[in-house]
């Protein structure tokens, strides 16, 4: 999978930026490997947790993932701006 190119226009569009970040992650072997570990651990936890505990965990995970998406967007925008300022 070919990773997308960034542009100032793409950085202003939250959905386009999110899609670009997803494509970069999906193309990463280390990310894929870690994702499999996360899924495996999640399946183990689900078998051990009560329904209420599992629902609370899923709520927490949703909030953590939302925070990570915000962090990724901020960092990509910051790195893009740094690169634009430092071009020879």
C-alpha cells in the first residue's frame, strides 16, 4: 500500500488527515504486529471480565482512541509546519 502525500489542504480537512494517518499505519508492519497483540489481549480480557466491566473498558478505550486521534493530528500538523519552515 502506498502512503499518501501530505498537503496543507489535507491538513485542514480532519477527515482527509485521518484517512492519511490510517493509510500510513495500515502500511506499517510494526503497527500491524502490535495491533495483533492488542487484539489478542482484548480477547483474553473479555473472557475474564464481567459484562459491566467489559462495557466500562470499551468506554475507556473509545475515549483513549479519540485522544490518540487528536494527538496524531496535532503531531502531523506540527511536523508538517516544521518541515515547511526548515526547507532550504
